[in-house]
C-alpha cells in the first residue's frame, strides 16, 4: 500500500511548497506519483469488471497535475496539497473523481458549477423526467452515502429562466451544481478494504452520473 508514503510526501510538500524543494525531491515525487498511477490502473480494471459500460481510463490519463495554475490563481501555492484523479472518463462527460489530500479526502461525481450549456441540458432533462432523478437522490443507500447534492451557496432563490415558479421540480431546477461527494478518512484510505469501499461508492453513484451524462449528450 502506497498511501502512507503518499500522505507523508504531501505533508512535506505542504511545509516546503516551493519549486526549489520540489526540484531537490523530484525523484521522491515521481516514486509516489508512479505508485499512485499503478494503483489507479488496478482500480480502473476492477471498475471495468463491475460496470460493463465503464470507459477504461489509465492512471496516467486520469491523474491531475500537481502544479497549481498560477496564471489564473496567482495567490495559490505553487503545488497542490492533494493528488486528484478522474476515472471512467468520457469526452465531455462527468467522471468519477478521487481526491486524496492532506486537509480533505473524498470521492465525487457529477457536474460542479457547469457551464451554461451543460446546466441548461441538465435542467431540460429534469423538466422532462425529474422523477427519475428524485428517485435516485431519495434512495436510502444513496442518501446515507452522499447526503444529497453538494450545496455551494449559489442556488437560485427564484425559478431559472424559462421555468415557472410552481414547476413540480423547482427544488432541483434551482441548483447550479449537480454533484455529490463522499468524505473519506485517512483510516479508510490506508485500510486493506479501501478499493472495495471505492467500488461500492462508484456503483452507488453510477445511476446519478449516468442520468446527468445522458442529459448533456442527448
């Protein structure tokens, strides 16, 4: 299991967040990153076995850059405090995201603050068949795992353009983010059962992701 070393590296990076430190510890970083990519490859193969529609995603493709984009976020540290990766990647669709960091760790899926064209497609799907999404969200095991849609604080107070205030699904139509997440503890991550927990979470999230992905592609 490479997770103890992964967290050890991230904690050191957080304390020494500079290009100079990274240059001096480049081999250490690649050792941790390569081990994480190998784990992602194995997890991807396991997910393909439980979901016949899974899109094979290599760890090298799925893993995100550890560098922050300082051009758009000049006040951020040079490097992130986490390893992020998306599996089941399909073009222009939401993936299954795994975030393992010093300060927070979680798995998530859906569309976080999507662009207007994607948001409009999701709202059109809710207008057409919002009952299906409500069935998914109200399932007891789903609620226990994710506790509903992510609340971002930017939900509408009125109805979105083109929808009436008394629409039967107005509670969903007011959302501007359609995503869920499950928090992870470090104890869970370093346990021998972590892969199985992720697979269970993936399967629980799958109908939700499929509903949204269909909405943005149909």
